[in-house]
C-alpha cells in the first residue's frame, strides 16, 4: 500500500514534471514537485505552524499558572486547559501532524534517493512517458546523485530563519525564563540536525529540504502577520471600549 499509494504517485509526478515543464532538469522537477506537495499540504502545515507559534506566545501565561498552582496539579491542569481553549490551541497537535506527514516524507525521500535507473522507471504509469536517460543535475551545476555542501548550508540557514520567525523574529529576550531558553535552544537544534542528516544524503534530498524550508519561511511570515494583526485588532477594540466607558 505504501508503494502503491504514496511512492508511485510521487515518483510519477516527478517524472511527469521532468518531461513537461522542468525543461529536462531533475532539480527543477524536484522544486516543482516540492511546491505542489506543500500547496496540497498547506492546511496541515499552516495549522501546525500556527499552533507552534501560539504555544510560544502563551508560554509566559502557562509558566505563571504552573508557578501559581504548583502545589495543586488538578487546578494547574484545569487552568492550563482553559488557556489552551481560549487561544484555540491543542498542545498535542504538532505531534499528530508530524505523524500524519511522516509517511509522505518517507516516500519523498525514497523517490529522491532513487538512482532513477531502468528498474525504477518500471514504476511509471502507462500515461507517463519514460524519459529514458535522466539528467540528474540542477542547472547543469549540481550533481543531485552526489553530495552538495552548498545545499546543506543553505538548507540549515533557512531552517534557522524559520525557527527565528516561529518566535516572532526574536532570538534574544530580557528574561531568562526556562521556556525562553528552551525555545532559543530549539532554534539551533533544527539547523544542526539538518547538517547532520543532509550531509550524508544525495543532493536531491537537500534540494527538496531547501525548497520546503523556503516555503515554510513564507508560511511562517504570513502566520506571524496574521497573529500580530489579530492581536492589534483586539487591542484596538479594548481601547475603544475603554474610551466609550470613560465618556
């Protein structure tokens, strides 16, 4: 089922793009396939990123509740659930979304790790023409079957930028609270893992990761803007109510 319903559609989509709109460049086909997948999965990623950003935003309030009710676990749990409900946040949604995306990511990696030989081309659908010999380069500069330190570094930088944006664009704070320190640590864990993982994989995987990270940066920027605008709207509404009350 995994091969039939995930691997084959993704592999055929890649070859179709290679044959039609990628100008016979496997790197361009990978970029286009990544964009198609991210657009199709936009609601999932959007919900996950927004939930993560809101969780960071409400951490000071959660930390205060943990301190206030540290001797009463039941009251603490009830108060925290009220906060999650007020902000419409599910603390477990990120884990659920990762589990949902994991099979797709594994299938993608198998596609990109494929040597694209005659054996692999047997998985093509009848309506997808075999390209014969694949030009496994990107812009005739990067061999996608080999390793590329350039793509690894660029992917790590984009991973870092997305992490910074998830904290509202701030890497330094005036308080040394535990949740803030943890958040800043996580910003660096992502890029380090990116280097460690991509450093041993073909450049095709790195190009996918880089493209997906750039898309994530744009998505995170949009989410931050939406949350900030919503906060400003609420603040203005409270100001208006206060002004009318005074008058």
